[in-house]
């Protein structure tokens, strides 16, 4: 695996080695010992999968408060997404900054999103399936979000009029969001 640190500390882009031939391909999508050799050690406890039928579906920006904060390892099974993370650790020198990457069934990249980051993605093609591992179970009482188009963040989403859930339309701006990450 090729593991590349991103400009936001503790976030990584992970590219598996893909062995392909006329039959298709094989790859290790997760290898605990390889990640541990790079100092990435998480105990993932749950896998989540989503299907977005239309392009332009935007999910996010989501996170869970401590003590139920989640590290996520995101990958795309079919289709493609523009995946965004925002540093919401108040004492971080990159607080409020974001990074966006394209994850697809073709590039097979994965994004490691550590605790203290808000996460969201926008589908680029129909019938996109996203799979992600988390190291903490879902906790409704700790579930929070930030408005996807907060002007203070200035995220360059690939859509101007996304398909949103009711919940994602109601998130507060970063300046008003509840965060307990230092």
C-alpha cells in the first residue's frame, strides 16, 4: 500500500497495490500490519455502506462528539465521489481547513479520516456505493454536523445544487457548531 499523509495532520490517502489481469483484479483493501508500520493503529468495529442512486447526492459534513468520535476509513465500491474532510480540532494549526479528493471504483483510493474531522462527500456518477470502516459505534446523541456550503469553509464542491437529506440542510455553520476536539 502507498500511504500518503495529507496537508491536514493525521489524515492519509491510502492507495492499495492492485494486481490485475484478463480476469479482473485482486487487492488488499485493508491490512492492519501495513497500516501499523506507518503508525496508523485503529480498532475498527463497524462497516457502513451507502448507495446514492443519483449523481450530485451530498452527504455531510458529519462527525460525532467525544467520547464517541469516530475515525473512518472510506472507499468506493462502485462509482465515484468527491470526498471532503474539515479539521475541527480547535487547537490545530489547520483548524477550519479542508481537503478534497476523488475516490472511485477505478482509482481504488481510500481516505483515512481521524477523529476531530468533519466528513462529507458528493457523488459524481449514478449508483455510487461507499463503504467505510469506523472505530466507534454510531451514537445518535453524539451525532453532529456542519452546513455543507458554509462560506467560512469555502469548499469547492462539484455541484451547486446538491441532493441533500433534510438533516444535512439543517446543520449549523462552523462558527455555531458544537465541537469538543482539542
